C-alpha cells in the first residue's frame, strides 16, 4: 500500500516525485484511503503554534501510535512528521535523505495523532 514511498528522495516543499515529511504523511494517508486535508502550501510558513492549531483541527491526540495512518512528531532538530504503516513508521531518513521505514518502537516520538472521523 505504501511501499512505493520507500526510497523517495527528500526535497523541502515537494509533493510529487520527491517528498518532504509533510507531503510524505499526506501521500501515505491517501494511499491508505484515510481522509485528510490534503497538502496546504501555507503550512510551510506557519509557526509551531500554527502547526499545532492545524493538527488540532484535523486530528485527535493519542497516547501512542498504533494503527496505520497514525501521525507522529519525530524527535530531532528540526522535529519532523512521520506516519504509521505496517507496525512501523515511514519517515525521512536524515542520513540518506529519502523515505525509510522502522518499527514503531525504534523511532523516538514526541506526540502522536489520529485523523478525526468525518
């Protein structure tokens, strides 16, 4: 379902042949058939407060990621988004600068979210 995303190259602000962490999550949710707001260009200029406000509009905070489509904030500088798929997390690997997958428990996350039912 999302295996086509693994290995896609990173490019900030991208939504096509390459991805960034935001477009990765949206593309993965689309592939899983999970309703989402789509990619919005204004997200790239938002403050952390604005991003949190957007997350609250579209998601519910959960204790830990469990199901395919759960969205996570991954620890790091800068913090990045990832998405759960097949008991792991799809994320941008900062060493290879491409989409990678790791088991859920091997990724350090700050917060987890689940898309609201519409």
